[in-house]
């Protein structure tokens, strides 16, 4: 079972919003305009053509239709004059509100949640992301099933009996609930496997995560930094899975870069938990690379949203670098630099400029090298596995062959030194002297 309908490519939409304290992210005209701009980009991602828009100041919302019937009729005329196929509202609507608005306007009605769900469905690649999106879609659909069965309204039975429509509605509710339970069980199994992979990675690698607002250019940076081909498009939510790649084969231990789903303000409640689940890979990162589209006039709001999500995920204490991307598109660099002074360890880059990318890669690697501590080891020749681990996971600064083994002076992260089994061969200051 799927959503009742999806937007179709190349069809036309008339978009609607309000300025109201009743809706988060729509309290002021500026915030409503910002949110509506995002909705336009979401629709562009679906290749739906926006032919008009309406924003109304509304102190008191109509429970049945959000806007009054007179205003809806006015919007309907404007939309039909532009041959619009849909009305798309920039917030989540209830099933009854959708049905009532459709009755007044005669147009197919979508809300912001449906648009995001459709995009997530299009772009999910991993099994885990696909399952989470299916769960979100079914939870969105469940309270809206009634409106799908209005065509059975004439088939209701007599007193005390359920009509065919009511019977089918109850059956569908059970099917949807059962499917949600099945998907959640599968997702739980995948989470166990992911935790095992995460544990293995944390004991052998260092990890940096690219995080930030959607369409900030994270995937483009991933491609440039790692020289790989990760999907990169100028569309919102082009990436909804976490992608893992090696930053450079020369770092020791290996340095992994994670590209994550982009953040978004005014995310519908139906999607919030699923959205956070797709971001759980950030928790294993040793360093957060906060990527910001510095050319976007609302980039400070995007940083605020990013930090808010990190706080909700309880990972706000992680070390971070701020990467102000798309500097090639900035019109007024001086103003942007003044606004970004308060962000420590920040870098201005363009993912298209090779020098910027090389400098950024060096800064990331240097950060991890600076966190490493010096250790002195003496390893007998018979310990072949330990010699291999030292070669693979540490930076060897000095190596001296002795009669019974090898003396090493290394640099490595403290947590890896404790985990990979080489600490038993560490030398005290007194012991070190006889091998120098």
C-alpha cells in the first residue's frame, strides 16, 4: 500500500502558505517566505512547475480548511487561471482539511509532508533508508485512510451493521499497522548489523562526518575530497543515505568521510523520527564538518537549524570545523566574512576549486594528526600481527632493528592505541633509553 497519490513530473502547482503564530517557522512574513522558497526547491526536485503562490496573514486559523472558504475560492480561481493541477500547502494538513479544501477548490491537494516523503522515496538507496521512509509514509497514511474510502459512503449497512466501506477501512487499518510493525522489526535487525559495523570502524579508523543544511554542497565536497562519484545534484535531498568513503589512503589510521542527509527547517512531525534515524551515523564521527552554503542569504538560519538538530541528537559536544562552501557564488564576500567571524575553525571553499579542496583535505588530516600522541614500543620479531597493526594504523616516526625485535617511535590516537592490542608493548621512559 502506498500514498494515495504523488505529484507528477511537469505538472503545475499553486503553492499556499500563511503568516501565523500557530505554525512553527511561519510566525513572520520573512520566515514564511523562507519556508516557501524551500517548498519551491522541493517541487523543483520533483520537476513540478510552480505557477503561482499565495501567503495570507492569518491570526485565527479555520479548523476545517486553515483558510476561509472565500479565500480558498479566490485561490482556486487564481490557480485554475494558471492551469494548475495541484494546490500545495507549506505545512502538514490533516486528512479532513485536505478533503474539505478539495471540496471547496476542486483541485488535488498536497501538503509539505507528502512532497518530502515523495523525494525521500525517490532518492533512498540503502535498505535501511528505504525501510525508514516506508514506515514514515505508512504512519502518514494511517490517519488519512478514511478520506480514501469516501467512495463507499453510499454502501453503509443498516443500524448496527458496518457497510462495505467501513469494513474495508478497518481491514486496511490493520494491514497498515501490521506492515509498520514488520518494517520496524526489519529496521531493528539492520540497526544491530550497523552497530556491529560501527564498532569495527571505530576500532580501526578515524571518522569525519559532513553535516549541514540540504543542498549546501556536501556531496560535491565528498566527491572532490575523496575523488569518488557520489550523487551530487543541485536539488534538495539529492542524498538521503549516509555514504562512507576513504578520504585518503595515505592517512594512518585510515580516515573515513561520511556524507549524510541534509537538514531542513519546518520538517513535518511525521518525518522527524525517521529523519533522525538516517542521521545516526553521525554519532560515530570523531569530527563534524559543518557545511554551509555561504551564498544563501539565509545561511545563518541554516546553521541554527543544523546546531538544533545536533543538539536533539545529543551530539552537540563533538569537535567541529565550519566549511563555508560555494564561495564562487558569493556576491559580497566582505559581508559574509563579517557574519562568519564567530564560527571557529572556519574555511571558505569552492568544491570546484582544486586548491581549496587540497587545502581543506590537509586541514582535516592535520586536525587528526594533532590529536595523536607519541608512543614508544618494542615488539619481538615473533609478533607478526602486532607489526602489521603498527604498519596499518600508526604513523611510524622511527624504527630500529635490534637482536630480538624492533623498536618503534609512533604517533597514534589514544583510543586506537588502547583498542588495537599494541599497548602491551609500550615502553616506560627508563626502558626506552636502552633502545635509543
